[in-house]
């Protein structure tokens, strides 16, 4: 039956048919725009109206293969200072663009509308997502940033959360997430089920999974660079929305005309008033196999919020300033009362992230731009477990994780000619990280603690070389000096794009990265089994600096509205550590040193029809770990290895109505099989030698935009989505707990995916 599901949904998108619009193939090399417009008028039977002086002596180099008129005009807009306004099906007005700072130059784009509109793949090997232009993605009714990234090949979440991103084998803590140049250490709500970044205020997201620009360091897997707008608002804009999880508000206000404006947005859960079906479905998944789902006579108070502000100030034509802040909070208060013995237990779990940044951009002249950024990020996790007998204090356990992160960046960009540019910069970073575990009975006992400070000086440079008829190259390096560790790390970066045939591009990348901050797993006897991953810094003892080397090579092909992208990569990671069964393990608390090797292939293809968009992605990966003292010092399968993953999707857009459907399939996660003997002992059959059942689900989304009246500027949007339409019961993991004392037995913990989960959206903007 599973094979039948898979074959049906694998084939379905490839047989969708729709009548094609008129297309045009052309190559113009330094050709006058008036000549191009004349050719378009003859081919598409349209007319362009413009002032002669606007186009006089203007020349452009562009090309398209079997392109429709809309894509051609988008191309011309992105490669000139022109704007095409459509009056009707036949007539267009050509105007001058007012400002183009937020428009991605098509010359730097390899695939425009990657997967769907609003996503592009760039020549520097990065992906760009524009949330406000993003068309509907399956299972989503809003442009959730982290969920949207999971649509890209090579990206998935083994635990089916928004924040648990595995990108090319890298664990979630190996992904650096940046909001307006600020490092973010807590990026989710409802224990990672939704991202903490409000799409209403997000302007663009850049994702690097290879060949990363050397200005980005600190993590070995990927960079997710999220930015809000730097534009000065012209008029007041407001939107208010509600879905099955939270309410949201967005406000944009001009304060000084063409000088100063404010953007702000906020989201908050409303579970203290009403618990929707959507929330209950997500909560059932999050709290499964914890005391919250297994205990009666409880009182569970949970809420979350995020809040951000952006001030943009334009001093003059050459100087721009901005101030950004982002606050993320999650709070859980869980109380259990046992009336029989008059005993009560209380779990309080609070996480808070707050970040602040100041940015200054100075345009020295047309070819030189300087940027200065200073920012601070703070993160705090506090967990408190209290036992009371007859309303009097009995025992207390407290867990704390605190991060203070400050950065200063000086960056300069120099255009050496019309296409080439040199980027150079310096960064200083200070990280102060601590964690502690304390238990109070008759006295305070410290179970474990650590406090480490690392200061890093980094110098970087990158040269962007463009030879249109030969090759495109990004060549750079980064040097990190960790003063407190007395270590220097050199990180070269390389991206090469070479046209080897018409419509066919060969891309090669290489990079070396280092990481000094990562998360560790811990197991506590009294723990709530939530937020069990704590941040800590590298030191000169048991936690070394993590190092990664990655190379990749691939082909990109476009023709006749088809797009193909295939990429092979290899990674080697050293400096990994593992914490054995928990620091309360009676056999010891040693951290084991290890390394990892990763091999993978990412494949993507898309076909655009008249009103349909159809795509399919496939990823293959192997991840092998080796730790001294485990598995006879030989490699074994990593727990996050998903050998095969397939996603296929079809979307339809008609005027203001959108519909999207997708099917996801992947093989089950590896796990370690345990057999309980007659005497109660447990035997483990190797490490991750078995696999769970295959995972698959079908998702649906639909939205409709409308106006409340023809004369009103009041706009509305309604949406509806269903995750896991046929309610597949997917097993996500098998874990083992216990062994916290000599007499503590091993317990099996199986966790399962979301079931049938509906969601809704209602949004009003003006």
C-alpha cells in the first residue's frame, strides 16, 4: 500500500497538462532597448508607450529561452531602471523606476522562481526567499520562514518541527540564524513547531548551504540570513491577522517624510483564552511521552510571543542608519497535584531571547560602500522543578543556560568595474556562555556547571569576478583568531559557475568552516523532557573546535520552462563530542571525541504551465559517525541519516486564488534496537542498525485575497490548510531513557508525527 501511495503521488505532478502561452527565445548583446521593445510588440501583439528621451541610447544584454511576456518584462525591469505598467492585455506604459535597492539583479540569478515565485537560486550558490512575494507552499497558509526552507532539496526536519532543520546532514545547532545581523539562539515557539520570525516584517531571507560568503562564520552547516526592509516608509500600513495558533499585528509608520520611519510587528498565542484544534494537535505531538500527557489532575499554562521593531533613518543621500530589536519568549507552568498524599509537583520552563543591533551604511561614492554594525544577543533558559508536601517545600531542581553574544563588523565593498567587486571586512565577537544544574534538598548541591568566554577576531575578503562569456567566480577567505583558546583557523571559500553549453551551467563550490558554540544533550531524572539541548562553548579540554570541509559539484539546466538542478557534495567533520547517557550515569560522565563523514546528492526539477507550477525534489545522503570508545572505534550510522527523501508538489494560481498540494516520502530514521532479557537486563543490537517504518504524508493549502469594496483600501485574506490529509501515523523516533541510577530501568519512548491537522487564516490589511 505504501508503494502505491508513493508511485501515485510521484507520477501525478508530471502528468498535469495546461495550454501554454506564447513564448519567445532571444539573445540581445548590448542592444538598444527600443529595438527589443519593437521585437516584443511584433511577437506578442502588444504596444509600449514611453517618452523617447527615457530610452535614448540605452543598451542592455539579456537572454531568455522560450519565455512568456511577463517573465521577459520582469527580466528587463531587473536589468534596467525601467518599470512596465500594464493597462490592459495589449497596452503597456514604460516608466522610470524610483528605487531598485531591494531588487535582486537577474544577472546574479541562475534559476528565477525556484520551486515557486519568490524563491530564486543565485550564482553565488545561495538561495533567496522573498516572503512578501512568495506564492503558496503546501501545508502553509503564511510564509513561515523555517518551514519554507524545508521545501528546498537537502533540507528536512527529522522531528517534524520548524526549527529542527537538518541541512546537508548538519544538525540544527550547526545552522547559523541571523536576524538583521543579530545571532539568534532560540528560533521557535511551541517547542519548535513554528518559527519565531514574523513573516509580515521580513523582507528577504538568504540561505547558504555551500560556498558560503566569508563574511559569515561561526557555524559549519548553513547560514540563514534574515533581513527586514531598509526603505523609508511613504505611508501608513497596517495588518491584523489570526490563525489557529496565534494573533499577529504589523504596523509601518512614516515619522519624518523621506527621512525616518518605523516598522513593528508582534505575535502572541491566545491559548489562555481558547485552545483551537490546531493548537491541540501541535500540543499533542510536542507533549507526547512527557508527564504533561501522562498525568491527571494537572494545570498546564503555556504561552508565547515575539516582538520586533525596526527604525530606518536616512540622514542624506550617502548615509543610512537603522536600529533593530527582536524579542522572543516562551513560558510553561505545569502543576500536578496528588490529593491522596497531599503532594504537588511544579515545572516552570521559561526561555527568552532578546537582540539589539545598530547599522550604518555609508556610500562613499558610486563604487565604494562602507557598513558598520554593532549588535548584542542575549539568551536565557531557566527550568525549575519543585516538589511540595503539605504545601511546604520538599525538593528543588534548577537548570539554567545563559548566553551573552556581542559583535562588531566593519565591511567595505569596492566595485572594480561594472561587474566585479571586492569585499573586505573585520569582525570582533565575544561569547559568554554558562550552564548549571543544581539540586536543593537539605542543602544546595551542584550537579554540573560550566562558564566559558571566547573572544574572536576575524578578517575576511571576497572577490566577485564576472566574465559573461567565460566564467563567474567568487573567491574568498576568512581568518579567525580565538584569543582565549590561542588558536588560529583559516577558512577558504570558493564558488565557480561555468557555462559548458547552451542553457547548461556547471557549478563547483568548496569551503572550510569552524564552530566554537554547539548544543549538548542531557538527561535529568526530574526533567520535563523538553528543551533538553543546552548551548556550550569550546574550550581547551573536552570540547574542541568543530571543523568542517565541504566540496560540491553540480549541473543546472533550463529550457522550455523546465528547470533541472543536481548537486553532489562531500563533507568531513571533526571535533564532534558526545555526552554519554547523562551526567548522572553511574558509569561515568565522559565526553567522547569523534568525527563524521557525509556524502549526498540533491536533485530538483520543475515544470511551469499556464496556471500550474509542478516540481519534484529528491535527496540522497549517508552520514557516518566515529567516536573513540564506541562501536569498536568503527563508523556507524548517524541517527539523523535519511537515505532517501522525495517531495513532489503541484500548485495552481488563478487571479487572487491559490491552491497547493504536496506529497512527502522518506525512509525511516535509524534507531538502536534494544532487547529486554528475562532477568530485566537490556541488550543493544549495535548502534543505529535498524530503521523505522517509511514516513509519508499529504499536505494541502489554499488562500484567497480580496477587497472589501472597490473604493476601499481595505484588503482581506483567508486561508485554509491541512497537514497529513489521510492521517498517517508516522513514527519519528525510538529513544531510551533511564540509567540515571544503578537501579533505574531502561524505558522505551516512541514518538510520532502530527496527525490530521487543519489550520486557518484570516487577515485584514490597509
